[in-house]
C-alpha cells in the first residue's frame, strides 16, 4: 500500500510538477532548497520534567513567514498547505530520527461543527500526510473532542486550562496502553490544550507522550 502510494506520488509529480509555494521554482517539490533554508527553522527537541508530556518538539517560533503561513492554513481554504508543513517536518532530520522511536500519532481533534464549517481539520491533514511519509501509524479514534469550548485565543492560561478541562475524552484506551504517543497540534501557545490531552492520554496507560507542533509561541 505504502509503495503504491509512493509510486502514484512520483507519477503525479511527473505529470503535474510541483512548484515551490514561496518562489514558484519548479522541480524541487513544494518548497525549494533555498526557500527552505530561508525559513531558518530551529527544530527544537525539549525534554520536559514538570508537564504531563515528556517532550516538546517544534520546528519554529511563531513569527514571520511561519506565522503567516499557519494563519493562512488555519483560517482560509488552503488544505494544500498541509503538504507544505509535512515537507518541513520530513526535511527536519533530527526531529524525524527522534520521532521514529514512537508508536502512534494522534492529532488534537477539532469539534465536529467547526470541522464542518471549515471543511477540514488542519491538524488531521498534516497528521495523515506526515504519518504516510514517516511510516508511523496515526489514529483519529482515540482522542475525542466532546464539547466545543470557547475559542482559546480569547482567554489567559488559567482560563484556558479550565476551558479545555472537560472538552476531551479517550475512546479505545487499549490502542494507546503501553505505547509511546506523538500528540500533534499546529501551534503551541500557552500549552493548555496539550497539557490536558496529555494528562488523559497518560491516564489511559500511555508510556511516553511527545507533543509535536509546527510553531511555538
Ligand atoms: Zn522557493
């Protein structure tokens, strides 16, 4: 299945050659080498001792080019950018090597009404793409959002934790018991959401949780 998918991708690349989303250059995929280096990604892997998760991994600070791309991705219909962010992750070798020790990728879910409105959930899209490329399975049926909660950006950290405290739930606990989990979200701001999610993932028996985000505020 994986080989078939790679072959189809290669054939599509020949018929419809990808252009760099930043400069339009052809033949180097969705981002060319020089635009990639211009992003100055910092690719951090941070061990955490006082959190519900064990590691925090991110590509970049939430600023400049990365910020505008993520905002575009979040609020406009640009699902194609999921491929772009996946490519940034895949090209970050130290991060990929580190993540290969983990068993399963779980995206932070979006409430279903919101997903219907937007037409897609950006974290799910990147999760699927990235999972295919790195070869770690994903599962969308473990971590569930059972309530919508107020939009986090309007609240401070304490209120954010309260706001998301009962918003998430775990189904199919057996799928994560004794497993090392990558919890994926696009942006880390105060960390309230991933704290709450990691807590219930650990409670369900997961061994290690690594929070993976594109940008950290
Ligand atoms: Zn370029």
